[in-house]
C-alpha cells in the first residue's frame, strides 16, 4: 500500500488505490480547500508532490487544463 508523508507535519498516511487523493486527505482530517468538491473545476486543491510522482496515475484532461503550464 502506498504511503504519503505530509509536510511540514511529517504525518504519514497509507493510501488506497480506489479513492482519489483529495478524498483520502479529507477523510484523514487534512484540510484542503476545494470549492468544487474534487470535480476538477476550481483549481483550489492543487498540491505539490516532491517525491514519488512516478507512482501516481496520469492527470486527467480536466486537471491538466486547470494546471496549465
């Protein structure tokens, strides 16, 4: 099971592969702003992945559109 280390707290979460990152962070009590509720329309919930990005699924078209360059 993949693990996620949050910065700066150092808390470690075990992630499952069936739920999205936003849902898992919210379920763990981590507050991430998301005006659209995770539907890739507002761009509020952008996070920075510092290591291990190769383990993630590719971003959707909607996510890429919001991220831009």
